[in-house]
C-alpha cells in the first residue's frame, strides 16, 4: 500500500489541526508509523490531547482512497511533505501543508526567485497598471510570479507574467478542480499550461471563509518576497504580508495616494517598515546574488505592458459582467449602510450583516440574536472585518461600515 494513503488519512482526520498533525508526525518520524501506532503510543507524545488521540484512532482509509482515485482521474499529482521535490522553502515554514495537490508543471521553486504579487480584488486603473507592469517585468527579468488568482491585482499580475512567456504558479483556496470565481476557468487553464496550480485541499473542496486566508501562507511560503499592490486597510493581502513577515520573507509595497482608501493598508505597511518598490527591478534585483544565472535586467517594454494590461482588464470585465449576480437588501434602511452581493458572503456572514442592520451589537448579542455557535460568529466577523463590511467601534460593538 502506498504511503500516500496514510498522508491523505492524516489530512482528513476530522478536527485534527495542521499544527497537531505536525506534532505527532515529528514524534513518530514517518506517517506510516503514525498510522499504525496505538492509543497508548499517541499518549506518549508531548502535549498530546485525548481528543487528538480519539481522532487518530479512526483508522478508516476509504476517504483517502477516494481522493487518490479522484486525483488519478483528474491528472493531479499528490506531493507529500517528505517527498524529495516538495519545496524546501515551503517545508521550512512552521505550519507547512502536509500534502500539496499539483496540476501542471511546478517550477523548481527552491532554484527560482519566486515573487508573490497580491492586492485588492477591486483594483483601480493605477493598481492594475502597476500589477501588470510588475508581473511582466519580474517575469522578463527571470522571476517566477506567484498569486492567488483572485480578481483584480492577482489575476492581472499573473496574466502579465504569462504574456512575458515565463512560468507562473497559482495557489488556490479551493480544490484544484474548483473554479473560483466562476469566470476564472480560462485563467486557471492557462496557468496549468504555463506553470502549475497548487492547493492543499483535495478535489471537490469549495472555498470557505477559512480556506482563503489559510492559502495565503502557501503563497508567501513559496516565495522569497511578496509585493503588495493596492491594499485597503482591511484586506486579505495584509494577511499574506503578515505571513511573509512571520516566515522571514521580504515584503515590498507599491505606494499609493494617501487619500485613496484602497491604499490605506499599503501605505501603513510602508510606514511600519516594508520596503517601498517603485518598479520591478527594485524587487527582483535584491536576489541577484542568490540567483545570478537567473536574474538579468531587461528594459521594460512599456507599450507591450500597457497593451497586455488593457487586454487583461477588458477580459476580466467581460467575464464579471457575464456572471454578475443581482444585489439585494432585506430592508430599505439596510442599503444606506451596505450593499451586499449574496454570491460573495456566506450564510453566516449574511446573518450577521442582517443582525447589524438594526444597530451595533456586542459579540454575545450577535450570538443570541442569530442563534449561531460562538466559533462561527467569531470566524464570520473576522472575514467581514477583512472585507470591510463591519468594524469594531469605540464602545467595542460591531457595526456596519457606512
């Protein structure tokens, strides 16, 4: 029996966190020994918890076998933490994914100057131009561009890098066969042909309020540096920047207008010590000593970049318009505070937004009002804060952002 089944079993052990899995794996030294260990063996692990022991005693492999079969049919490679070609750069972060699902040809990460480019989904013309220019020029100078393939900055940067003819990597917060947003099919297919799609989630997994922030540690973990372009104060890009800093990676920021709310987060990063980047060479040149044979300065083809960004932006607008969903509100006064796109918020998030339409509330009031579990309320509030839908006021109550 292949060890891959044991790795899949470990990732699918319900309720066992990634950090806990690392703890047991480190103790036993191999996933096969971990699988065949007894409850008494598990209890000998330092800081072992009885709930974890109970979960590890579920030795069923049927889910693992189904995942392995699905990957075989889809042409998806399963790469485990102990595989020789699992990127060391990612393996060295403290909560490295136990398993990576890969479709396409993954570049030699450890031998490449991989640069992540992230930013807001609701990018303006300036942000898109910067994303296209940085993506295109980093690729032309020998870098490998990595992004999360979200609408806006991420998609523009990675498409521009492909225009330059260099390999790219897209990191997903869903299963590798799930397209999100819905109009991203062409982009994901292009990335597979010009590099690789990567995910830590098995085929068929839909995105959630947790999965997208979690994938950000992989984006930064694969990279030597992260470039933030156009990030509001509450932005998922700031999570990526924070993960990069925790991992000892470099963070670069493209500055923006101090009066533009879409650049508040970006400019705060610069204030707090991130490197200011005026162009792609400011970023990629920092790694010339590390990758002397890969990195070469090439003058930007400004017209080619502008044409690429224009083409990319027009394509994205067409795709978004094709799948645009009807916006709705429950009450007339609701619209004065917030305009909610039902396709982008989870049921829990919508329930909290409706609850807050009547006025600011404390967390325990929201729990009572909605009837939701405390953990679900806290998770949903975190995502709503990141998206800029709610904020914590001076009275420590959550309220809708005007």
